[in-house]
C-alpha cells in the first residue's frame, strides 16, 4: 500500500509516520541478543592501557605527552592534526610509559600512548562542564569532548553537527536500531539511561531548531521502545509531541544511515549524498546520551560500553571499559574462554573486523567483542557463482555485487565506477545470502582500493 508523504505539502508541516517506510534489500537475521538483560558492569581498572592516536575517521592525533609524564582521567593526550579529527583523552590516571606504535584493524600503523595505571582513577583538574547556548558552542564542546560516532563509524561528531549553511535540516533521526546480532550496548544505554538520551535529544532539538525528532528503534526491543515512548510523550517537556519513537522492522541493516533515514522519513539519500542533503541529521543513541553527560559533567569520552558475547565466551556481559584497555583484560573479566576461540571480532558478526591479537586495545567506536568457537565458524570454501541473483536482491544500496566482483577480478576501473562500488557500505548482506559463499565484501573493499589508487595516479 502506498504510504503517506511525511511532509504535508498543503500545510508545509512535518508529519510523523506511524510505521516505517518500506525499504529495499536487507536480510532477516537471528537476533541472538543473549546479553540484553545483562546490566552494564564496570571493568576494574586495568594495569595498563594503550590509547591509539587514530580512533576516528580523519587525520590521526599527535601525542601531547611523553614517557614519564603523570596523567589523569580526562586529560587531553592527543591533539587533532586537522579539522576532521577528534582529540584523545587519557582514560586512566597513571604514568606514561612510552609513545609506541600499534597496528590498526585497517592494516595501518598509528602512534599510541601507553599508560601504566595507578588504580586511583583521579580526574584531571582541568575538567569543567562547557557553556553551551548555541550551535557554535555545541560544536566546540562536542569537539573538545572527543566524541566520534559511537555506532561504529567513528566519524567526528562535531563535523557532522556543523551543518553547511546552504543545507536546511528539519529532522533529527536518532539511531537506536542496533540491528547487528549479539550487540546490546546501545540497548543497555536506552534502558539504563533513558533520561540522558532524552536530555541529549532535547538539547540537540533546541539548538538545531528542528521540529521533528524520530527515534528509530527495532521492534525487537519492546522494553526500550516503551521506556523512551513514555518519557518522550511528556506534555511538560515536549508539549507539541515533536519527539517520537518509531518502531522499525527488525531487519538488518536497519541502522545504516541511508536505510534509517528512509525508514523514518521516506526520504532517499542519493549516491554520494549525505543526510543533510535531504534535510536530516542522524545521531547514534549512545552519542546523544554522552553529549548530555558531557555538558553536565565536562568528562570527555574516556570509556566505552561493549557487548562481550559469542560461543567461546564463558560469561557474556555488557562491560564498561576505559578506552585503550586490551581485549584480553575484558575477556578475562568475562570468565575467559569456555572453548578454544577460533574467530575474534571487534563489532558484530556482520560488520565486525576480525582480530588476530588479543592485546589489541579497544577504541572509542568499538561496541562489541564477539568470539566464536570452531563449531560456530563456517570455513567452507567458496564455490562458483551460480548467478542466482540473491546478492542483488539483498543489497540495500541497489548494487550488483556479482558484477562488481567480476570488475575487481578484471581490475576494470571504469566498470567499478559505473557499477558504483564506492556506494557499498560493506554491510555484508550479499555475502550472507550467497549460497556459493563468495567473499563478496572483500571484493567490494578491493574494488574501492582499486578506484582510490586509480584516482591517486590521475
Ligand atoms: S548470491 Fe552468490 S551465487 Fe548468487 S549471484 Fe550472487 S555471487 Fe553469485
Ligand atoms: S556489502 Fe555492499 S554490495 Fe554487499 S549488500 Fe552490502 S552494500 Fe550491497
């Protein structure tokens, strides 16, 4: 059935859809959210942290401390090298042991500050809540807080909030979808700190001057939907009912920015365009709660909630850990392994990155550590493509993964451009449905690399 346009042209008023707009592609996955009722637990302060200077999309930070320096929780230790970057703060109090180098999941190397903790977790004396009365001050504050997209993207939040003057934004979309199996970190934020979520939303709504806020939450989270709906539908705080929760179909990748904006508003973001091009700004639900906490306390982004789960983990949990904590410390806190680990992922099973070193430190944008035992890992080899077209039907970006694979094999730069490999968001839907188990996401990544390198040569 045709759905109503979200904007009533006759009155020029924004309309709140009562059900999500139907999108294209995607897959229905088992939710496997076994930790949804696990209240967040604080990790005891680790003996050491290794804080990467690259924890965001954009230029890495330059360390501002040296070996032997005493540091405190929330003290800046890395300054941004460019506008698209975010400062890094110490997540612990202790002594800097070394400025070292770590290998990132992308394969690049980055500088990192290694700190031996003193167990005191003393706050830095320079911490004070910022004054925020307008968008300019908000962007400054968010930049100083070190906030990056906490949904996993790691895009510096102050850059996202700095909307170009020629763009008119009328809708704030809050991403509470958390569509990846296993992950429940955002869900715990919604049920443990709904007041922070709502306060963050009201602050952004007032400063952005938007009249419509849609909190998109997958329908497999009824408790979060009820809590947020009850709090948002509050006559005193929101007399015109401009903040509403929209239950979304539990279908992956519902939380992808373009998919979410379409599901919540019916607006389609074109190739190479951003949400602001269709009048929207999208913020992750944990990010808005963090903004409220930062404005009230002045404590920057120094810790992160992660879901620790998977068939190899003894006691799956939601853990709040200082940024820079080695994965091995967090696994130990969850009772270690009950079976030989075969695959360790940073993030969920669809978009998570496979890790090979348990001493890798966690980053701001990490939201899960999932470890599988051998029996849960399908390592059967890929077979020939049978041209069934399932990958095309599953792709939410309307791409043709099988054709793109072919262009990658031929190193056909023009073909890769024509078939829009750069639009791929690496969601993994195509590989998930492929009966031949083709490594389609790897081909998409290779295709992007080929295009980038071809662009550099021009
Ligand atoms: S889903 Fe797999 S087998 Fe089917 S067309 Fe796509 S690549 Fe080929
Ligand atoms: S990984 Fe890329 S090509 Fe595959 S379904 Fe997702 S967007 Fe489409």
